C-alpha cells in the first residue's frame, strides 16, 4: 500500500475521498454478498422443509403397515395377574387361577465354627444331575463361601451369624441359594467328592441335623378354566407365562384362588394415535410451506411495505405442496378421507377429527384400515420421492443452491482482490498528486523569493 500524505499539499481529506470512491467501487460486491445471504437463508428453509417431509414419510410408512391396525391391549380383572399384548395378539379372553408362584431354592447348613472336613470339599448336584466339585483353600468358612461363589455350580453362598457354641466360640450357618428360578434351580450339596457323592458315601449337607430348607425350588403354576371339565394346569420357571393367549404374556404377582379374567381387545387409542400422528405431520409440512409462501406487509416511513416469503412464487415448492395435499385428500375407492376424520380445510391444510375416526373404526375397522393404508401409502411415496437423500426433489434443489452459493462466494473473493488493487491505485495516485503539488509549491516559493531579491530600477527625477 502506498504511503498516504493526507492533504499535506492540497488540503484535501484524501483518505475520506478514497473511502467514498471505494464504496462506489464495491457496490457490485455488496450485491453479491446480499445474494449469498439470501441464498443461504433459502437453503436453510429448504433443509427444514426436507426434514419435515422426511418425518412425514416415516409417519406415513408406520400408518401404512398392517401393525397399525393390529394393535391390541390386554387388561386384567385383578392386580394379582397382569397381561401384556404383543404384535401377534388377537382379540379374546380367558379365566386364570394362580395356584403358586415360582421361587428359588434357599437352604441353610447346620451351625459350625469351621468346615468340618479336611480337605474342605463339597459337591453340588443340580436338578438335571450335573455335579460340580468345589474345594476351598482352607477350612475357613469364608474360604468355602468364596469357593462356592467363584464356581459354576449355579448356587451362591453367604455366611450368617448363628450365636456361639458350648465353648463360647462364634458359630455361623451358610445360606445357599439357587441362581435359577423354578424347579430347574433345585440342588443338593454333599460333603465329599463327586465320586463319593455318586457312590452315595458322601453326607448330604442339607439333611444334617440343624440344616433346613427355607424355600423349595418350584415352578409357578396357573390353572386355566378352573372348576370346569376343561381345567388345564400350566407351569413356568418364572412368574411370567408366555402365549397363554396368542401374543399375550401373563405375569403372576400373587396367588389367587378366585379366577382372574384376562381380556384382549383392539387398542383403538393406539390406532387413532397413529392416524393423528400422520395428519399432524401432514399439517406441519403444509403449514410450513404456507407460512413461508405468504406475503406480509409492514409500515415503513408512513407507507405499507410488502415482503414476500422465502417460497413465494416458487413453483417447485408449490408443486410439492400440491402433491402432498392430493395424496392426503384424494378419494380412496370412491370414498372421501373426510369419512374417517381426515378433512381438507379452507386454508389448504388438513385436520384430524379423532372422534369421527374412532366412530368409523368401531363401525367398520376393515374399511377404515383400507382408506388409511392407501392414504398413508400415497403420502409415503410422495415423501420418499421428495426427500430422498440421494435424488429427492428437495435434496437436488438444496444441492443446486449450495453450488450457487459456492460460486457466489468465489466471485466475492475475486472482488476482494480487485478492490484491494483499486484502493492501492487510488492511494498511489493521490499520494503522487500531493507530492507534485508540494514540489510546485516549493518552486513557487523559490520564484517568489528570487523575484523579491531582484534589484529595483529607480527612475531619475
């Protein structure tokens, strides 16, 4: 950059003058920057529209699935028995009596101060006959507890204080618990090796004097149709019984001698919510387009100023709105969607009447399913074509706008270089002007001085 001599000779404010000239020179760049800002705002609006349309597609795909109408809810006549309906459930009912609950085996040994055998070896035999031989590091009860808990025997142990013996020594019992619920979790424990246990020469630890079984391993048991000739007992290793009715799991919480009725019926609320979610997504897309397509007015300096929306006059966005609206409101086999509560409003959007939908669903579920499924399928197709991440109409539009913004930014950068060169030229020009003026002033001052020193010619009288 040239060295400025601001008004040194001319008295001009050359810096301000150059800045004003540069503002005029930069007007094309300002227009480009404004266009970049507008394009970026438009891209952001398209991205938001794309997100809304993609969400609409997801809601439509969900509503188009048979599962949207195969939603069932299970209820129980008692809190002693709860039921959950899955996707394979169907309508029906059943009376169930809870005879017993599942439980793990819990046993305790006789009181002892240390393990009575050396080496300290036990054999745990599971209900299926699997034998696990366990050897503790020492005769310490703590070591025996550690050895049991570290084994794969299927039981856990804990040392419980049990007073003192005749010699005033502290005694303990080992509480042994099955890790597996139900009859399959039953076990026996013998003092001795697996071979001695198999030969029946080892002592059963749990039948010794002082030992006790706190809880027996047992399966849960319910009876279907109790008190009738068709009565049928069903057992489970846990308190949950699967598929007593198709797709229905029943969990027992308490024994009940009185029959509990499990009823499975269509979950109308879930189906209605699926339809409502679809219409809400439709309204969200159409409303967003309408809001950004409207022209607003504002007062400025005493007059009204109209401002167009981001999508005003955009045929591409308007086409998307028309396609979505048509997919949602066009008749299905000669029947209007308004018959099931999906209504086109005067403002060009859609509304959902849950009460009307519920009534139609109760009267003719098959017809409602057919209408909603076809509407959802049409909407899902439009949404996919529009918002597909590879070749959707909005996606391609966004990519085109982003390319344009990139090109505009390139032009802005070129203008930066051009304007910098122009400023340097102006600064050099005005600096040279000041220097030349300064030289002229110096020459003028020298001539003035020379003229002043010239001898004066006096006239003779």
